[in-house]
């Protein structure tokens, strides 16, 4: 979990602190964003592979000799090695791109933008809660999350990562430096 939070913070930092430096070197906003996203893609592949190898070592050693499960998170990263690798990769990309978008919102609209961004996300969650409550479908809502398979959830998170990447790409166009 620590690596995901670390990448979230690195995503914010890459847009708030390193973006002005990149622009001073003559790189355009779009190229900086695409280059950073490409770097994160490579890091996601490497870190996902490292997490997969560590999970394989954990399984081979019987949970480090103590039945511990640090890298094998039950249900979501409990499948074969390739499923673990893809899920780790998608989660790493998701957290970094989410952090990048937060950094871009701050860079473009400052504190008012961040507050509005957080409020908008809360409103979306409240709208989902209101719809589920009004339709009296909490059982179906819970059933969905208890029966969804890990690869399907990984696919949904991958689509969310793509949406976050496109949202950040559209936000950087007018980011103020």
C-alpha cells in the first residue's frame, strides 16, 4: 500500500514542482505530460513485475515462514502471476495519474480549484448513494462488489486510469506556471 501512496504523492509533485522546471528547459506542456505518463508506464511495468516476484517469493516461503501475506492481498492479488502483475500495474498507474490530475488542478486553479475538485468528487459519490438509496438497491449494490471477479475489477480500474489520464491531459493545456 505504501508504494501506491508514494506514487500518488509523486504524481502531485510532478505537476506542482517539476512542471515549471520542465517548461524552463523548453519542453511543451503536452510533451511534459506525455513524457511523465510514459515514465510512469515504464515504472508501473517494472514495479508491477517487482511486486509479482515478491509475491512469488512470499508464496514459495509459505508467507515468509510465518503465514504472512504482505504482497498477496486476498481476492484482488490472489490469482496467477500475470493477473497479479496486471492488477499491480493498473493500480500503480491509477494512483500516479490521479495524483497528476490533483497537481494539475492545483497548478491551474489553485486552492479554489482543489476544493471544487474534491467537492465535485464528493457530489458524485453522494449522487450514487442517493440513487442506490432511492431505488432501495443496497443489496444489489453490495452483491455486485462481493461477486465481481478481480480481473473485471482490474478492467474497470484500467478504464478509470485512462479517463484520469485523458482528464489530466486536457487540464494541462492551460495550466498556469
